[in-house]
C-alpha cells in the first residue's frame, strides 16, 4: 500500500495527469462562474469570468496591453539576469573561501529579512525614477534570496566527489572547475526557475514609481479606478507569462542538464 502511494506521489507526468490538471482548471472556473451567477460575492468585488474576458478588448484597445506586457517582461528579464550574473560568482567566492564566508555570510542571510517594499525610497535616491531604478529594484529582490541558495548548494556538494578528485591529485582550481561548478549550476537552475517568479511579485511596486508603462502599473491604475475586471484580466496575463516562463526554463534545463531527467 505504501509503495503504491509513493508511486502515485512520485509520478505526475503523462496524458492522464494532463487531463486531471485540465479538469482541475475547469472546476475552478466552474466554481468561479457559480459564485458569480448566484451573486454570492458582489460583481464589483469579484467579477464573473465573462466580464474578465470582455475586459481584454478594452485593455488591448485603450491601455496598450501588448506593449505594456512586453515592457514588463523586459524589466523582469533584465532584472533576474543581472541578479543571476551577480549571485553566481559572488556565491562561489563566499561559499568556497572561508575568509569571505566569515566576513559576509551572516550579513547576506540577514538581507532576506529586509522588507523590499520599504527600500523603494532608497533605490529612487540611488538610481532615480527611470527604468534603471526598476531593474535594480527587481534584481535586488531576487538577489537577496538567490545568493544564500548558491552558498547552500555549495555546502550540499557530496564529499565523495571531493574525495575522488583529491585522490586523483586535482588542484583547488581543478576541483572547483570539475566538481563544484557543474554540481552547483545543475542544482541552482531549479532554484533560479523558482526564485525569478519573485520579480513578478514586486512588479507593481517597481512600475508604480513614475509610471512609464508595464502591466504592474496597469493593474495599480485599474484598481484605483475600481475596475476589478481589468485587474483580474491582468492577473490572468501574468499567470500565463509565468507558466510559459516556467516551461521555457524547464526546456532549457533539459537541454543543458539532460542527465537530471534520465
């Protein structure tokens, strides 16, 4: 019985589970429609699906939905690319060299508790109110979580690999190049896929400063105008972008590290 449960828990791929997922989505939409049909929640606070679908036309024609979506995707991409390019080398330096770990490890762990919305003013003072400030804010939001994860992944490298290369007479650089870098990069790819979603969490905070575009700014404006149907429609767009982004990361990961999926 336990083995059967473990087997069910372990495998969630294939056509059967795709059908189950679609049924689950259908159930959620059905419950949403029933709540709207019987007016269990006022439509002004919880718009029905048909009103949300209708809002897309207005968003596209009057609010330049496509242009603003592209703007937000560009902000997020540059932000998490910058965060990754900083976190990986810095994480290796702190994780591999005891002196740097002693100097900075506790400080980096403490950064995770900084309320990011509270430091918006600092980023405005440092970088102004243009696009660069928004990129730096989003990059920082990912960096404070990604950097400790890189260090943790370095600590998780199995000793058996280190002992093997030591037995073979590898130098410190050869150990880093042949053991630490491949092991950490292959594992951190999953963490990056999960953590880059954080940038979408703070997109409204970033884009509402000197609103120059983006679906985060659109959502904030729609909420101020009590157009909850537009807000729901924008949230649907963000969810779809997140889903596509996640699938793209999985595809890249399979191409770069095929041995993880054998």
